């Protein structure tokens, strides 16, 4: 606590104080400014005449002035030093975060003579701290994205999760969407927050009509900020934002392009109902987010390709044995619980060895593909068809009756007779044998169903050989 012999001695040496790079002020017993240094004037954008002889109510808005005045009165009462964080508003209207240290000036008799205050701007420090916190928050949710990929979430679920977390990471973000680009260069929304689902589903926009294309003249590379969306819309009747659930117009947005394998994949759009609200720090956060999302989406695609390879037959594109076994075990559990039935059908391509020996393995591969393609045409989208060996196939048919399946097989037999595979001017009839088993009437376990269907397939094959 500083003490002075009299009020005049409370005034610091002006030359010395003007060299201090922090705003300093002195108020008298009436809380009227009697001194401020050069830095104080420059910091607030005020002149000496606008400060000296005035109170805080003359140079600050009422809401903040009430806060400052209340703290001054408390200091007059307690005569203890004050340290507190608050906001100040410059003459240009910009708000800054500050730490204020105020000390009561007392005479030798401990009488209150005034207040000396020092202001330290901490705006940048807080912004940096906040930015670090945002980055850490983004890292956490990107880890969650990676986990959701490993848990085999759908791409739509991943998009929705990414968008929700992105909006929560950006101050003043109210709505948003992720758009993807189709083969015709038309954008559609695949995830949204704050927009009506029906309008989202119907939304289609040619890339060349988008804000992003217009702003960059088609040279889309980096994140852009559009601060006055409504003014931008007025300049072209092609632009229109969807109605949002809050009923407010979008005034500004950040749009981050997403690239996969060097090609534009889509956009992450973060929207706000306030004009010119997004800062350079928001831009940096979204740019960081964009680059990390591209990595996450690339990893998703790689994982998706890897998963496809592990679950599909490379020759036919059908599911493989591993996928079929997992699917059948899950279906047995589900059908047991809900008292449902289904059929397992084992199919075997006849005389594949003879074709391989006579025409070569390439001809045999072509026969396998031809058979697989036409079998698949006979099945519903909900049915499962897998190639489990060289000439072996298994299907799960979820609906219908045994006779219904037999009729399908007869139609296939007739089709293959009428449409033989032509290789090197030679016609090859794609004949096959099959057997089926019904869950639960003929088996309730994997081994029972496959065993019975396989046995019936060999019985069918023997009848054909006779």
C-alpha cells in the first residue's frame, strides 16, 4: 500500500509514468480522474480533455461503469489492494480482457486520498489459452471420430458426429452442415445441425452456383469466411440459405473445403445468426479442424476399403466365408429372439474343373463371375450371398417358402440353359446343384443348417449325374 504526505505528492512524475507501457490512472476522493499516462490515452483512444476531470461514467458504458464504480467504492471502504479481471471497451467499440490492479492512496493518518490503478491487457493471453483449449477439445473429439470408425459406424454417423462437435468447438456457431459433391458436381447435405430435415433431404446445389465457387472464382483451396451473407445473397438471386429451426437468418459463415485423394470431396460449413462474428482465431481453428478431418476421412476410406477386402471375395465381389459365418450367427440369435424363419441355401457350380481343364482358369473365373452375377439377380437386397470356396456358394434367404426358393432355382436353371456363357465361340451351360435347410424347423445351429443344406446339395448333384 502506497502512502503520500499530501494529495499533491500522490501525483507520479509525469515523464517517468509516460514511459510505462501499461495504462495508469489516478482518481481523487470523488473518484474523478486527475491523472492518466500517455499509454492510458492511447489504449482507450481518448484525449486528455476527455479523461481528466471526468468520472468513469463519462468514458465507459453504464454497465461496465457500474462495475468499475462499485469496485472503487469497495476500495475506498477497505483500503486494501484490488486485483480483478474484467472487460474494457475501447473508443472504437472493441472489447478487451484486462487485469486491473488498484491501490488506495493514503496519508500518514490513514485517510483516503485517492486510487492509483494499473491496467494489464490479457486479451491475447486469454485468446491463446482458449485456442489451446479448443485445440485440445478438437483432438479429443477427433479421437472419438477415430474410435467410431473402428467401431464400424456408418459414414453418415461419422459426418453427424463431426459436425456436432465442430459447432461446439467454435464460439458463436449456431448452425451448420456438411455437404458432399457427387459425380455431376452437385452438392448435397449429408449432415446438418439446426436445419429442417425435409429441406435438407431435398437440397441440391450445383458447385458453380455455390458461395465458395463465386468467392474464389472456382479456385477452391482454403477455408473462407463470408461476413455478410444476406448482402451477398442480394447480389445474386441464385443464392438462398435453408430456413433454420431458430427462425433466424444466417448472417455469416465459415466454409472449409474437404479434399480426398487430391479431389474436392465437400465442405464443412459453420453458420452464425450474427454478422461479422467470426474472428481470425475462428478461422485458424476451422483450418486446423479441416486438415484433421481430411485425415480422419481418409482413414475412414482406408478402413472401409480394408473392411471390404476382409469381407468380400475378390473375384466375384460377393461376401466371403468370414462375412457369411458372422452374419449367420447373428441372424440365428435375432431369429430365435423374434421367432422368425429363414432358409440357408448351399449352391455348387457343376463341372468347373472340366472348364478349367478344357478352357483354362481364366475361362473358369469367367464362369464363376457369370454364375455369381445371375444368382445375385434372383435375390432380394435383404438376402445374403457369399462365395465360400472355388465353386461353392451359400445364400441366406429371409422371406418366402421352400417352394418359392425351388421355383427361383428352376428359373435360374432355365435361364442358364437359354443363355449359355460364350467363351472363344464355345457355349458353356452354367449348371449347378443346390440344397436348402430351414431355420428353425430343420436346424437351430450353424452346423445343423449348413450340414443339412450341404447334404441335400450332394443328393441333388448325384441325381443329376445319374
